């Protein structure tokens, strides 16, 4: 910076001269600032013009790209598929995934129209819902299924729902279809289910949203096959998660609904849903309704009544056995014997913790029957036997009665020539039913009944009476639903004093036993002891052994090692006795049994297989209440 050309110290003349120069400098600076601002304004104007031009070009480019995409979609090979072939493709996808029509109808207008024109695509209703959800989803599903197509309905009702931290809805995970005779129960974490399906509104501009199936991200195919966005039809789900999971419901976010409005929804959900469902009862081919506990509108089930000429399978299951006063329910399972309903096609019936009458016309001509009564139901044994005898073509039978009454009329023998699976659990009186059954083709026998008398006598009599059927699976007191029942004394174990009856089960491949001592059972299954008169292998085809809550005294663990060493010797096959070489043991499971030790577990895995031995450390609470001695 140059120095000012004025003397020091300032004089009056130099100060006057400096003030004059200051005015001149200020005027020049202001003029220069105005020129700079003018140049900036001119530059901004030019930039705005160019940006506007660029935006116009981008808009034109987007329009052209849309036209390119639509043109490519028009010339796409899939657009040249005949409608009949596309229908067959839709039906093939539907066979593998029941909720596929919701996805197909969200792709484009063409596919939506086609999907909505095929009632069969909407014939399988798979829905996981909650009390606060809208029942209109059921109405929409039924409307799209037409008026003549048989319906396959499966609805799971959760008692509660929660939200993610980001505010999206959570839904319960449905239970996979179970085999006849199995007991349905909610999966772990039922009250706080994991996220399954998220409901989203339509994307901006009507564009299709991406689809997510598991970890797979599916890009929308609208740009490939669509000629325009889907029209203003009711919204369809655009996200799915797994094959057994259901599409989202058409409902508002419950956080925006006042508490008293949610309560009203809870009170009326069942009545609205079953009003729509029962209207189509003549088209029911399969009807399954499962819920985790009693709900406010459970009385809506009483609307189930009337003709169902297509109905082949019917199930109402509650996983909770809490006492409920049903009063005098008049619905199909409680219909009087004189009622004439067209349900002649019914072959599979499952009722768990819901009311029923032993004389209902539903208990006729069945092939598969599962009954799990409420603990407040006290039906006599002869009436239970009447249900069994009224269905001579049964192939599987599962009965659980916690508090039946002794028989009023004498029990007569009943032959079930086609029964392959028998599952009895609950009160010890059910053993009296086993004593009158003749089952010549029995394959699976599951007994989880209370033991008062030695069960081997009952089993031996059943085998002898039935001509020694080829039983391949036997389960005694192994079920997870076995627990304390009413009565002053009982034993939850199998009550087996001797395992010699196993020598009659040469076809047995799987043995499940709960609450029994190690030594007698494992000694019987071990190598034959000729000194004790045992000259043949017991259960030579045994491949799976599972023990739950079994305790060992003294040499119990040693007996286990000896049994495995005999059946799975190192470096070769087991020796033959009586000309029979047993099958090698392929699966061993020990739950809540005596502590085996890591060294023994490692040895067992070396003989059976590293992934085929399950032996978790026993929990202390696993023994609490498991053994109650007879007084």
C-alpha cells in the first residue's frame, strides 16, 4: 500500500486536500460497485436462461425415454404372447405362491385387467390379520374370486400388533400348514412378531414400486411390459417377504385412530369378516381359521352354519385353552344330530379349544380328525368312542381331552381298517379307548396320556389285537403339550415298567420317549444279551431316537454309550443276531436329560454324525414339576 502524498504532521492545507481526494475516491468506488453488480445481474440472467433451456431439454429427454420404454414394451416378446398362454403362466405362478395375484395385478394395466379377470387367481385366501385391521380385505378378495370358483381360505388372527421404530406396521407370521393330527400353536414371539409385510401408498406419478421377496430385490417390469400406469382401482400390495406370508391389509394406520374407535373395531371385526365369509359358504372347499386367544367378536363364529357341498377340510383352532363361557353355541360343530346339512364332501376336521357336540353331523365320513377339547368340557368316554366309530374310514386320528368322564355305556371294540396315525393325549382315561381299538394298518402311534397303569400292557394288547401292524413311529409322553392335569395324583412319564414290548416292533424307525429312566430303555435297545435269553436285536430298523426329560441313575450314560457303540460300531457294521443286521442309528436327540458331558457328545457325533446329535445342556427348570410320584 502506497503512502499518501501529504506532509507530516498534517497541515490545514494538506487536510483540505485529503478531504477532497476522499470524496473523489468514494464516488469512483460506488460507480465501480454498480458496474460489478450490473455484470453479476447480467451473468445470473444468462445462467437462468441456460438452466431453463437445460430443463426443457431434460424434460424432452425424459419424454423421449418414456416413449422409448413404452415402444420397447410394445415390441417386447412378452407382449406378443397370446392371452391364453399368459393366463397359464399366471396360473402356474399362482400354484407356487397363493399371493401372486396381488403382485401380478400391480405390474401394469394390462396385467391388472388380466389378473382381475381370472377368478381362480383369487380363490386362495391367505391372510394374517389383527382385530384393529379392516375386514374389507376379505370382501375384496371374495369379490375378485367370482361366484363359482371353490375357495381355499386360511386366516390367522393375531391378538395384537406393533410398529417398527420408523412407524411402519408389523404383522404376525402365519403358521405353516400342519399335518392332520398335529396341534397348532403360535410361533415363538407371537405377541411381538417380526416384520413381515409393509404397506406403502402408490409411488409418485403412479409408478410401480419395487418388489422385495426375502433378500431379493425385484425391479418393476412396468417399463418393459406396461403401456400406462395402473388405473384407479383399489390398492394392491406391492411388497412381500416369504412364500407363507400374506399381503398387507387395506386399513388405516391405527395410530391415527382414537382409542375408542379402535375398541369398536376390535368388537366388530369378527362379525364383519364372517358376514362376508359365510355368504360364500357354498363355495368353501377348505376353511381354516386360527387365532392365538379369545377375542371380543368371537361370537361371530356362531354364524357358521348351513350347506357347504364343496367343503373338504374345516378347521377352527385356538392355541390358548383359557376357560371361556361359550353358553349354548349353535353352530355347525354343535349342530343337533337331526340337522340336515349338505357337508357330505367333508373329509378333514380340526377343532381345537372351541365348543362342539359329539353328535354333530360334522363327525361323519371323515378321513382325518383332530379334536382338542376345552378343559371345561366333560364328555363321557362312550360318546368320544361314538365319534370315532361314526368314522370307519379314518386315516389319522388325534384326540386330546383333559377331563373326560368315565363311560356311561359299555365300550365296544371298534375296528378302523384304514387308520395309519393315532395320537392320544390328556387324561389317563383315554387309555381305555386304546383298549377297544383294532388298528390293522397302524403306522404312527403317539401317546401323551397320563400314566396310572403300566402302558406296555395297553400297547401289547393293541398290537396283538391288531395283528402286529407295521408301526414305524412310536412316541410316548414326548409331546411338548404334556403337562400337569387335573387330578390328585398322576405321572407325566410313559409309565413303562418293561420295554420288552419293543421286541414286537421290528418295523420301528423312530422312537420318541419322555420322562423315562435311561437304563431300562437303553439296555433293551443295546446289543442282544444271550446270557439273559435275548438272541435278537430289538427294533432292528431303528434310525431315530429322541429322549426328553429322561433321567439317568448310576450307569445311565454308560448304557447310552454302549447302545450307540453296539448299533454304530467303529469301522464296520453291527453284528448279526438271528440272521438280522440292524440299521445304523442316524439321529439322536436328548432334551432336558441328564448332563452327558462334552466329551461324550463329541464321541456320539463321531459315531452318528456331526449334525445328527442334538444334546443341549439340561435346564434346571426342565425338571420342575416333571416327575410327580404316585402316593
